[in-house]
């Protein structure tokens, strides 16, 4: 590709000649990333498609320019630009960077942003070579695959990168996008927003859409795009019917225990294909599989896993009716909240079962049950009993019974409204 054409394409994405709208600030991630701006580590951002990785890169660039970095010292390359569709070689990446250097001859430190870099073959060699030359270049890369750090980059840059998974909006961010203020008291406005968040999720563009039918349409497009581009096309799969049926089955069984044996039996899939597809779904950040907690590794491996979805909106447009599955959707949201706050999450069962147990340094510190309504006596007794049994057997410090609605006079120490959980800082453990 001609150098002038390369620069013409890059100009669409870069701040060289104009300001660019960078959207609502994602401080939850920006504050973490900023700590590494002056260090040499490569910053690696991964996460499900449309979670906001590209926007966060633009916000970092905008902050750098506001702090005095010349715009020409920043270069962002979006490898999903249709103009670059056929250019997937390592040599093109070098050619592109050389065209930028020749055109602008930037003085001082350069900030290089490679967006959806997994589309370039052997990209990690280019990044490693820039890093090893110890020039004044700060490198950022993003990708919609968890395998981004399982490639040669983990060897070539061992101990020399900072990684962060970017998720759809958490509930605090959701309220920020809606311009709703939040304090200690959960207002009716926040409760209304919470129901929307639970039903339609936290993908940034979906949240900003005004019309519900349009939100649903965007979610359907996202679901289709992730399945087609990040699973079927990326993995070169031919039996698309099997893939789609399995994903629909998983989304219909959120929070349930599943095993490859049961999947094979119910859907008629081979063991090999079942395992491969599950791996591909996780790789694309569509699902998370949660292990049974046991101090015995064999028990942990051979027990069924529980499955959760990256965003409740995808569940709503593919498999779930919100009105019929509020409890499971609430459980899914609590799981994602724990995951985003770096919790090591398991489930546990014996004669009874609890939704989540949190491990820190080989010790169980918290136990969670999630329930939509605590208005029935039998429900209350069941949920509390399972928490107490698990607390005693696992020697946990805290129990949490998370709910959306409850009997007005019900007062139990472990009770916590789901809104409180999502808006307050997580517990800090003493070990």
C-alpha cells in the first residue's frame, strides 16, 4: 500500500488535525491504566467485542494531548478498518509504522496504540522488537480474544506488560452514562435504572440509545457479530448449527451446573466438539465457566461447572425473558460484578448449595446467595440455611444474601440489596 494512502486512512482515526469525540469517561479503567503510562510496560487490553476498548484508547490519547503531548506523537491504528482488511502481514505493520515516522518525524516519546491487533500475523514480534530497542515508545494493544496473551507475546514480553480485561459497563458506569447521581440511599430513579441494566445490560452504545426497540436491535447485531466474527470465522468452523445451538443452550442455563456429558446427551454433540466450542466461547469473552470449590483438585476438575454470560443484554435477546428469569439475571450480574472486582469466584455444594464462594490466598473469605425476592418464608429459610451451612464448613468470614425485593420487616445481618452491592466498594480482606 502506498504511504500516502496509509496516512490518509490513519488520519480518520487520529487526533493529528482535529479533536475527536471520546465519549463518556471510563474512569474505572483509566485510573488503573494511568499508573502505567510512565513505565515501559506494554499495556494490553482485552475483552468482548463492543465493550469499549477502542473508546478507552481514544480517551487515553485525549488525556495525553491535554497533558501536553503533541498530537503527532500519538498513533492509533484500528485493524478492523475495512481499508486494512486484506493487510494482515507483519511486514505491513512495519510499513505502516515507517510511513507514520516518515510523514511526521515526531520528536520525543511516541504513544503507539494497536487496536484489534490479533488480526495481524505475528504482531507480537513487532511489539517485542520495539520494546527491546528501548526507544521512547509506549505501546498499547487491544484484542477481542483471551488468547492474545497466550501467544508468543507472553514469552517475548514475560513480565513486561500490564493487562486488563475491559467489560461492558458496571452499574456505577451505567449510571454515569445516564447522568444519574448515586449516594448512600437507593432512590426510585436508581431502582428504575437497575431494572433496565439487568434487562438490557451494559454495552456502552446500547446504554446511550434512547429507544428500547433500538437497544434490542443493537444487542441482536452484537450477538450475531460476536458469534459470526469472533467464533465461527475466527475458528474456521463449518457446523454453524451446532455452535449456535450450544450457545443458546448455555444462555438458557445461566447459573446452572453443566457438564460436557449432559451437553453431549441433550444436543447430540461429540465430546471433542463440545469442549472446543466451550473454549471458543470463553476465548471470545462471551461466557465464563465457574468451578466447584474444593481443596481436592480432582473434585474440582470432575464436578460440573456453572456458566455465566458477559452481559445480561445478550441473554435477553437470545434466550431469556427478563420477566420470567429475574433471579438468574440477578445472579449473572452479581457474578460479573465480583469478576470485575478481581474476585476469585467458585460455587459450592454439599447437601445444600450456595451461588458463589470467594477465595483469597487459599482461604474462603465470602459466601454469596442471590435471590430476586425474599417475601416467602420458605425462600428466606432456604437461602439463610445454605449460607450458614457453607460458612461453617468452609470457615468463611462473611455471608451475603443479595436480593432485589424483600419482606419489609425482614432484618438479617447478611442481607444486602443488589443495588448496594453494585454501588459500594468491595470488601478488603485482611489476609
